[in-house]
C-alpha cells in the first residue's frame, strides 16, 4: 500500500515563498518508473495540475506556475519537492502529489494560504 505524505504548507504573505515536500512511502521500485505530479485544489474548485517531473527529470508546468514554481524529485529518498516563489493569493489551495495516472490513494495534502 503506497502512502503519500505531503508537508511544508502554511500561511504566507503575497510575494513570499514555501517549499512543499511529498514523501512516497511503500512504492518500492515503482517510484523510479513513474512521472510524479503536484496538483492543487482551491475551495470550491476542481483539483488541477500544477507541475510534473518525469523519471529523467523532465519538467512541465501549468501556465500559472511557470517562472514561479520549481518541481524536483529525489530518487534515493522517494520524495517530490515543489519550491514556490512569488506566491499570490490565487495560489491558496490544498496541494497534493500523486503519479500522473493510475493514481495511488490520495494523501491528506498540505494547505497553502497566501494572504494579500
């Protein structure tokens, strides 16, 4: 049973930074074969794609994340990080990690709140 544990969220003023981390527990060798994704869900909205990182390190970002967010992965630690800079109030959401398809059970996410 794979467990996803997100952390690093918090309350930050506009323009501030946060670094989120996702620990992927119990995936064994599978972690090294899947593209990993950060998603987010704002109040009253559907979950949306933020960024992904492939096994080779190739990254892709949603338009709103380009130039502000940086995704990375650590193959040895089985973790995915998301460095978020220049945060805006619209970035307020619960942030989740998962694979790109055949989702594992979702973790609890980590709340990011950006105040004006």
